C-alpha cells in the first residue's frame, strides 16, 4: 500500500476545503504539516489505472522562481519548504520540476480534498457527452428520485456546478459536520435530504460541498454505473493515468464527490494537462472541448468560479483544496502545476507562487 499524506485523526477535525476563502499570510517560519500514516478514510473504492499510461518525460530544468508576496521577495525553495509536500510542474509532457518532502516520492498518494470537485465536474461533462445527461438545466429529481421531494429536488445541475443551489450552508461549519456523518456511515442521500433552502437557486454564489456530493449521485443515477466506476472507465483510464486512485465513499455505495481522491502527484498533473489540451490525451478526445471551455469561464454568479473550477483571471484556472492543494492550469503560459500539502498556513500565497512558476517555465523554454 502506498503511503497516504493524511491521517484519520486529522481528517476528523479538518474541514473539507474552504477553497474560496484564503488563509491569512503565513509567518516565514511556517511549515507544511508532514505526512501521516496510511489510513483509508472513511471508505474507498479503488480505481484502476490505464494499461497505456500517458508518458511524462523527466526533463528537469533550473527554475529561478522569485515573486513578491506581502511586501517580501520569495523563492520557490522557500515556498516548497513551507507550503508543500509534493509538486510536479509540466511543460507539455515534460516534467521540468518534481519535488517531494522527506519520506514522500512519486509513488506516494496525496489527499485531494476539494480538488475532487473538479473531477466531479468532468464526470458530469462526460455523462453529457455520453448522452446520459440531457441538459445542465435538468433537475436533481430526474436522476436521483430519492431527493425528488427534498430541497435539492428541483435544483438544476448547472446551479449545483456553479455553487448556486439555494441550500442553507456555511462551509466552515457544515463541511466538517458532513464529513463526520459520512465517517459514521450516514448515506449522502440521507444527508442531502435533510438540507433546507433559504434563497432562490441561481441568484447568488455560496460554496457548498453538499452540492458536489449530490452531483456524484447525479452521475451514478444518470449512467447507471457507480461514480467511481464511471470515473475509471471514462476518465482515469482513457486519460492515461498511471496509478490507482482511491475514491472515498460513504460506506453505502455513494462516492463523496466533494473530496477525498487519493492519487499520485503525477496523475493530478496529468488531469491538469487533459484540461489544458482541451480534453485531449495523446491525440484522443477524452472530454468534449466545448465542455472544457464552458467549465472554466465565469458562471454568472461569481466572476472567479466556473463549473466547479476556480478562475484566475486571464492567467488560467485551477482545482483547489483545503490548505493549499492545487492543480493549476496556466493557459497564459501553457503550464500545469500540481501541488499537494496536508495543511499549510501559506495558502493565500499559493496563487502568486503558481503564476511565478508558470512564467519562469515559459521564460526558460
């Protein structure tokens, strides 16, 4: 079993990824929390890799990255020591930078936290591509009859994706409660049915992990295939992922959707590369190009959020997780950066660092 960078004890007290609320600037001495013991949390389905992995070539490059943050000049080495456990930087299919903290390697698995939401978005796109979902305006009830009479019943898939469901939710308080319930084995269908609506769907943005759990239920209901199996057959293997990924479930057959993909750093980078290449992997159109474009443009209720992807202005877009996990896709420089950490106090520094890394990769081509 490959080492995982999260312990069960920490998982029960950490939230599931308040990705839209940057942490305060870290002191210069702050360090990333190091890896914990290998523990499955709370239950997992194993997704098998591709029999023909997408080749990534080792091509290390001397990247002299500096950037200014909080009035101080920072370096890549300084950032990594404080804010990362693993990082892979891709220039096309070339790995120009790969770094791991002590005790971790390219074979280690890392917790995605809320980066998983962007994988769930892609699963929705694939289900539409396969004709299993007719429209983003379809409601939850069409694909998850158990939720037909709940507050989620008449919410559209689009409003789930753009975090505009109208559900009464405070991520800081509700996400840990959600996580605790699934640890105890409460089905996500039951948890979703308990939610209440407080505003009109589509009228504003409110980051809600429960929305992503419902989207995973929609994928399973629409396709007739368990979420993890659909991800394996339609995304993980066709995109050329090289290693297994463990996808968390609620111990009742439902993948969580909002968090908890355990994967290698290189495969997180491969996912970003798939998006950068407009859904193509080695010339194969895995994901519809139009879906990629739709996913990463402002959703109409938030200028920096698309369909389960965060948008970095004209620079690019990214998947984001609690504490600073990130798959950063620099459209401006055509660079992909995957960075994992258990918990970092330098989360608000991550975007400036990503932009600087991408610019340096472009400069050194």
